[in-house]
C-alpha cells in the first residue's frame, strides 16, 4: 500500500465499519418494503423527466448518470461531476473530471447532489457494505472492473463490480498544501456524517491493494473527495 501523508489524517484511531451479511431468508414484509422502496426510487427518477429509470439527468447542467438499486436504495453508479464552488478536477485536468467526477470539500459535497438526492451517511454506507457481504470483501465487489492500478504483488487491483456500483480510484485533494493525491490507487468518498464536535467528517475508502471498504478516521472538511449521491426518500 502506498504511504499517505501523515497529516492527511486527524490522528484519531482507525475506525472500521462493522457490517454483517444479510440473512438469506427475508420475511414477506421486508420483501414488500424493499420492493416498494425500489419502485419509489424509479418513480422519483421518472418524475424528474427521465424516461429511463436507471438514468439520472441533472437538470442543472444536463449531465446524465447511471444509477443502480442496491439493497433497496438507489445510488448513483458514477461519481458526481457537477461544477460547484470548492470543487476541482484532479490536477485541474478536465479529462480527469470526465473520468472520475469532481473532488469536493465536505461543505460543497453537502450541497452538490441534484434535487431529490443527497450525500449518503455512514449508515447508508454501512447498509451498502452489508449487502455486498462484509467490510473485508465489499470493496472487491463494488470496484469497477478496470481503472485500478495493480496491487503491490503485481496482481490486478480491479474489482468484480457485482452490483454495477463501478467505484473508481479518483484520488483526493490534500487541503494543507493543495496537492492532489492517489488517483489510480484510492477512491475516497465523503459521507454526510460529522465527528462528535462537528469539526471533521467521515469518508469511505476503497483501495487498489485491499478488497474491503474502510474508514481512516475523520478528515478535514476542506480536503477534496469524490461524491456518490443516494436518492433522498422519506
């Protein structure tokens, strides 16, 4: 694993999501709830003017995003690429935005999702990881089939993309010195969850040399990370 700048973390203990596989048997009422949630998500997309329920059209700039329902929640299947204040293309290159989406500060990320969508919480991520089996293997199943650098042992760092989530290693922006870091190696994604004091926020990380999804504690809100939005339903 490549070394990360020491100051990039807040120094808090490493925190891992503990998630458990869903049971194979789901009672009829839960099946009904999951089905209802998926239908509601599809209706919400059509109501935004989309003829294809698996495509989100952002009315602000006309960009289209693939979406996918995983565990009853509709996720964007691409990183957000809406140009907002306090957001950047990796190394300020437009082709990076086209491939990986933009990097956002936490405050920008909280406001960047289209109407009807929101920045996912830690709980949203925990649910996603549970559907994808467990923390130590979920990353492999959520990562895209290409675009990730080879592992340290020379084997492929790509995923199997079992659910169509297609996570990509978009890297990050280190706010302390304005440097870009980790494209091809890491996919850092903001959550909507702050720490106890509201000074920092949590993110989720998928790594080229690791099969899981994990947290490295909390991060400075001025750092730049990728964004995946989830459908905002009551």
